[in-house]
């Protein structure tokens, strides 16, 4: 097995990429495409049942790479914050039951009707502090996911890897770290320096491409690797050099991809991961303008 | 005159807020609303002529606070980069002719078909280096405007104030500095520390609110102060504490605002600046959910 093959074998599919499949269907798609790792989502796991999900994944010989997602710690009321922590405890328990080593945390935006970023950010740290021991006792690590700053108001007041790392470093290195998603951090002029500092605090690595124009719902603007402008090799090299030796999930939110046949989507994920991460750069040059996107249906 | 009044008197209208007005019309609107400063745009100045614009502004007793904009240094070709520098020289000359102390620089995104952020960022520094002496000799300061990271691919590979400051610091403090727009920097967990470091390198300060949901064209999602979630007082305090004693421009890109009667828009700018920047916080609490936006037509 070459180095390239070894790296390719670490590709995982994040379930959000094939959002409409149930657990059995997504497991089958992964098996057919030779993808050996899978990042799960709580709603789909709840649909199938956590223990049944774990059994199906074990039977298929797959590895669970993460559970998405906990977080959303920010609320204007104490009862709202307590409810968030209770929900995160359930997420930790679910992660343990399905064998997910990592729970990704999308930390929450500004509470409705407020403008105090410092207060919201303190709620995030307080929330993680309330959960850290619980996570350790379940064998689950908490991975703070910095979200692109365009989500600061409504999804995550944690906007940069550096900021996420500063929160994580308030806790033991084995329990709280980072989920780095290329889509959220690619623009950051300090990302490589932060990744170096983060080292073993990098608990997960996710990929989706930045495609223009952004759609009306910017949450759904992500593309297959190669359809946008992110240099994935650069980020991959940075996280590997920092000591990360875990899986790489491809996690794409995109209505056109959700509408496409899932088996083809997973094959595309495998192919584009190979072309834009594993192989040398000459195999993955940016597409010429007007060349079309991978998400579009193939000509029939 | 109280301190509050003094601060209020530093409000300037950026011409983009009333995009469809020509120079004469926007001058009249400012005079009627008691706004004494104006940030100009090159296209409107070209329509009216630079010397005529300068004369009209002088006659009205207004102060020009900035000219928007130069920049767009990034291009895949050397000829494209040379053309950008030539265009910036014209912008510097125009700034001098209309009496603008500052030329705002929107530095440019990734060149089409490329993914190399470092290369694009080097083009920005090279472009500014080519212009710095020219700007000094015209009495014009160059203000690098970090744009929100959601514009990194297509408008500015300079995404944070810290990054802009690191570029500016390669040049004399009197010639290259920062244009800080709250809309672009409000989310940044390091903004207050960066503003402190920037000190006299802050050459301009602009305001527009972050309103959700983002529209399909995210360039146009800005709102009147108070319609979104930015704590303007916090940023205003930070820039004043850093030693900035210049004007504050309100610059809003929003189709609904452009469609509204301009005189009313300028009155709204004056009113919301007073309520959300000048007066203490209790006068400018976030609107209750569903309270509607200032940009919507008043009930008739």
C-alpha cells in the first residue's frame, strides 16, 4: 500500500452529505464505494436507534468518526442554557453508544434580541465546562467547531480556529479540542499557525468547497471538492504536519447534492477526495470558468 | 455643545447609502439633514466631474471624509496587476482633486481560476507598495479595508483587521492604515485588541448593521443601525480609545434602502446613529423579534 492509498483509506463520509438517507442506506452506500468511515448525525441515529445504528455499523465493518452535533449553548435565559446542557448530555451519551470518539460542537450564535458577543462567548465556555467531565467519563471528546464568521449571529459566536483553541485550552488536552472544517476556516490568514499550535487538539477534519455565488441560504452553499476555490492540499498538509492522524470527513450541505442519487454522490466524494487531496496538485487544477459543477446532473 | 453633540457632529454619509443620487442631490440631502461629512464614490464623482464635485461640496460647507474605492490588486496576469495599479493612481489623483483625505482600498479576491491565497495576498502588498509614494505626494492616505471573510474569494483576500494592520505596518504610519467597517469586523474576537494596536493607523470608520437572513446577494444585506445585531457602541468606544478622532461614515448597501426616498434615508441615518452610537445603550436596545426593520416603508 502506498502512502497515497493509506491516506485515501482515511476518507469518511459525513452523513449530512447524503442527508436524506437513513442509517442503513448510508452504510450501504459507504460499503459500495469503499468508504470505511462515517460521521453520523443525531437525528438519523435517533430515527434508527443508537444501539441498532452501532450494530449495523459494526456489521458493515465501518468506523464511526464523529457525531454531529452538540453545542448551541447560547440562550438569553438560564433555563435555556440549562436545557442546552441537558441536551448535550444526551448527545454525549448517544456518541458513546454509537462508538463516536468525538462530538462536534456548533456553539450557538447571539441569543435572540441580544448584541453582547462577550456574554454569548462566556456561555459557550460555561457550557463546555459543565460537560467536560461527563464527556471524559463516556470516553467522548468534545470538538469545538469554529464556524465561518458569516454564521456568527445565528449559529456560532466561535468564528476562528484560534478562538476555538483558546477555549479548548482551558480544558485537558484529551477532552476538548477542535473540529476543523475547511469550509469554515479556509479564508483565515492565521489558520496554518493556529493548526500548528493546536497539534493534538485537532480532533476532526472536514471538507467541503467554497462555491460562488453563495445561495440565499448560505448554510447550503457548499460544493464537492474541486467545485470551488479552497486549496484542500494546503489545509490537509497543515493538519497532518500538526500531528493529526485521524479521518477526513467530507461534509457537504447542498440541495442539489441532496437531490442527486446518493450512490453517485458518494462515488463523487471518493473521486474528488482523491483528485483534490490525495493526488499531487496537477490532477486537481481549478476548473475553467463555465466548466460546470460536479453537483450538476451528468448529461444523459 | 455637549460631548454627545460633538460626537454626533462627526457623522458622515457615505454616498453608497443613497446610491442612486448624483453628487448634487446627495449634497442637498446632507445639508437638509444636518450631516456635515460625506464619503464619495468614484463613479458618482466621475459623473459630476472631480473639480465640479469639489466646488459643490465646498459651497455646501461639507467635508469629504473618504473616496471609495481603490484596490482590486489581484489578477492572474501581470498586465492585469499593472492595470489595477494604473487605475489606483487615477483614484489617488481623484481623491486629491475632491479633497478626500483617504482612499479606501478593497483589495481584491482570489484571481479567477486560482486557489493560492498566499499569492493573492502578496499581490495586495505589492500593489500597495507600488502606490504608497504616489499617495503621499498627493496628500492622500491609503486605507486598507478588511472585508468580511465571506468575501474572501471574490472581493478581498484581506479578511481581518489584524491582517490589514500587518500589511499597513510595512509602510509609514502616515501613509497606509485601515478603513474599519463594523459590518466587516464586528464578529472578530480580536477586534478590540487589534484596534488598540492599530491606534493612529485607523484612517476611517464605517457603520452598517448585520441583518439576518442574508440576502441572495450577500453584498446587499446591510441594514440601518439598530436593525441588526452589531453593538456599535462597543466598536465606537474601541476606535475612540485607540485615538481615532475622525468621522464616522454610515455606508449601507441595501436594495430596499436604495429604493426608499433618499431624504428619509438620510434622516434615518442621523436618527439611528444618534440612538445606537451616541446615546447610552438604553435608548438603543435590540428590536423585539418581529418589530420590523427601519428599511421597510412607513405605514401610510
